[in-house]
């Protein structure tokens, strides 16, 4: 595991304390985590038949419990074929993720202290086969969400899986997000909107051609 300094995708929220709701198995956050992990398992299974290693990229990863929890379930030969990069800037979240990786023997995971809002942060991590944008879209302006979606083809290999989350709190942006993704050549595989909670999880396949990843762009800043 390695670390590079960065400014982080932080707004006004304490993104370490934000994880506290995971302690309640009945919380909306725990329910969302279960859906995301299920989608990750399906994506890993779908890509698993290929001979080459699988690459995973998680932006604003927090403590990485979505992807790391699934990686820990994989048998040793399989997990070593999954090269995973997490971008996060909160040192407490990084410390927790590093501790989990150490305890679970996930030594193929890179934990990078980098601002996911900068295009340069992705230069040695993309294009990837599985891209996680969980907990990102709900913390940006609508314009930045749209701009980030237009940038996603630079992060994805053709056929890559994208998993994203977003609340349906008013005004609900999820219909626009799904439309923007379609316009960027992402085919929707599933959209989970459980009754009684505002959180949603979308899974898409990138059917376009990867775009060149240009350094030096500010993609977004967290507003929460």
C-alpha cells in the first residue's frame, strides 16, 4: 500500500463520523452498503472469466468497506488477480482502510491520499474494469455531477462496470443522472431504489471507447 499527498474531496461534513451509521445494521446506510456489495460481487463474477487481471478504482472511497469487504471474501488466487486502487484524503478513513487490509491480507490494494476531484489523481489508476462512484454524486453541484459523468469514459475500459449512489431527496437528480450516463455510452444494468429509503444504487456498463485522460483538470469539489 502507498500514499500520495492530496487536498481531498472534503466539504463541511466530517467524513469519518459519517461512517458511524454503519454500526446500525438497520440504518439506510447499511442497507445501501448491502446493495453496493451485491453489485460489486456481480461485477467481479462477470469479469472473472477473463485471463488478465481485473482493475478496480474507487473514488472518494471513505474507509473502503464496500469493495474491501467483498475482496476479503475472495479466495486467495482470485483476490491476487484483482488490482484495486482507492482514492481518499481523510487520514482517519485511510488508517481504518489500511488496518482492514492488513488484517484481511489484502496486500494488492493501493490506498492513495489523493483528491478524486482532480483528473491527475487518476493517471496511474485508469482505465479500470470496475469504477465505484459511491457517495460522490450526492455531494456535488448538479453541474459538477454532469461534468464528472462526461469525464467517466476516461476512467473506464470498454465493457467496464460503473457503480454509483445518489439520494432521491428533492429535487431528485437520479432521472437526469441516468439520462446523462446514457448519453455518455453507459448502458444501465440495474437501478435499485428500495422503498422507504431515499438512497439509490445504479450499475451501468460502459459501451463506448475510452477517452484520453488529461491531467490538470478540476473535476469537482464537495459542497457538503
